[in-house]
């Protein structure tokens, strides 16, 4: 029964997302505007599937560019993925240097994905990106995030500092299925929800650009017989056109 319950729950989440299309359409318009001006679409995700799902995928846009940076502390005893509240100052100082590299520019779009939206690093990234003239689109769960305490000194969470918010419809705690005998619920919603939202944005970008007479570059599968050459050609074309 758990398998059936999972599929019913995730189908219900996708149905919720499908009824919440206006922010997705707004995001598509913002992205099409940026690409038409020569801007770049950057994607940062705090640790789940979004960056891998959207970047260099068959049927995906060449225009998506992953943004990655690390705040990890790793040793044989402890792996700490996100800064704790005491580390907020260091996280904020680290984020400042991301913009020193000159790869994020005014007029670009930055997607920032974090289901909880509370860590100092994602909030500061959004704040500083907007200060540098980027359009920030948050991909988060306001219902979940709204119940959490921010680790950022402002007390704000990601959905409170972005230009536009895309809701992945994850419930508080993320997982969907309460199971007797388990201490925590099972099967998170945020990964599949985020992927559905951003593929919806992708479809909207293509629709917007074609309506403007612009043809975005889309990846064919590298596994097709002529796939590697098609990938090289489409990336070359995208570099020349900017999209």
C-alpha cells in the first residue's frame, strides 16, 4: 500500500503545481527577456536535484548555467553541509566573493533553490544578487519555510528576499507519508516538485521566445548515433547567439 500511497501523493502534488501556473509564466517571461538582451540564466540549488536535472539534459535549454560553490567542512568524523547559525557571518563573507569573479552580471536571472529557504548562504546569495542587478527567482516551499527560523541576520527567508517565488508545494517537513512504526514521514515532495516547476518554466521560455521570433537552443540526446556532434553544434550555436 505504501507504493500506491506514494504515487497518489506525488500525483496530487503535481496537480497542485499545475493549478499554480501564473508564477511559472512570469518566470518564463523574465527569462525570455534576459536571454533576448544577452543575459544568462544561472541555477543554484542548495543540495537536491535541480541543478543536475536542468543542465545539459536532452530536451533542455543550453542557456541554463549551473552556479556552484562550497561551504562544506569535511573530515572522517563530521560532514556539515550547511552553515549553522554561528557560521552566518562567515557564510555571508564567502558569498560576497562569488560576485568578484565577474560571471554574474546585471540583467542576468538567478534561480535559487532551497526547500527550507532558511540558511544564511541562500538568503545572502539572493540579497547580493539583487543588489548586483540580477533578477532572483526563488524555488522553495513558503508553507514549510514560513514555519522555520532564518539563520540570516535579517531574520528573512529566501521567499522574502526574491523578486519572484516559485512554490514547489512541499509540505512542512517535506516528506509526505506518515507511516506507522516510523519516527519520521516518508518520501519528500520537493525534488520532483521543483523539477516539475522548472521544466514548466523551460516550456514557457521556449513558448515566449518563439513568439518573439527567437529560436532557443535545445539539447538533443548525446546518446543518439549523431548525438555528440549535435551537442557540439547546438552549444556552438548557443554561444554565438547567446541562447
